[in-house]
C-alpha cells in the first residue's frame, strides 16, 4: 500500500459520501460533510497495486485518510475505507501517521471517536493511541446523545 496526497474535492466527496461510509461518520443534524481544502489539511489516498492482466499492474484507491489541524503541532486523523477494502483501514491510517510525522510539523495526533464507533476505537488502540479522556453526552448519533473518547498519539512514542 502507498499514499498519494490529493486536493481533488470530487474524489474526496465520493469517498466520504459513499452510502456505506457516510452513515458511520455523519452526526445527527448534519446533511453534508464539508470538505476543507487548505494547505494545512492533508488528504491522503491509500492505494494498492493489483494485477489487471498478466504483466500489468494498476493502482486502485481504497479510501481516504485525512488530517485536520487542531493547532500548529497537533492534527486530528480520520480514515474512510471503501466497503470492498474493509480491514485495510488500520494499515492505511498507520501509513498516514508515518507520513504526517515525517512530512509535517506534527508532534501529536488526537482523535475523538463517538463511543458507538467501536471499530474505529479498536483501530486507534491497535496503532498505539492512548486514552486521554472522555466527553460524556457530547454528540448526537442516531437520535441518542453519546459521548466521545479522546485518544492521543505523540510523535516520540510512535
């Protein structure tokens, strides 16, 4: 797997608005997900190489890994993997983390998934994020007020 940076709004939108992805990331009250394009927002496309014919390889995008700035040294990671490639999100996010720590001033990543997103919570744990706190009843998801868990990963511990 490899990563490629993009600012292609149509591509990013096609991933985050995919009918099997959007319900997992949208919160109650949101109808659309804004796609910020700015030099300090990083959109990375994880791609895998597949053989399309004998001797021919094609790079296929499998989703999007995004990092939104919190401040000059801290970013918030997100990963969306197309349904056909589920199970590859941990590797995609791991590559994105390595890219951020190597190519930016990023010193820390913080994530705050809703407590209902157990798959994403497991990914953060696998990648070495540590629990930093909980914000009870802080977002609406499927008509229910739920909490968010705060996870952090510092560059020197990665």
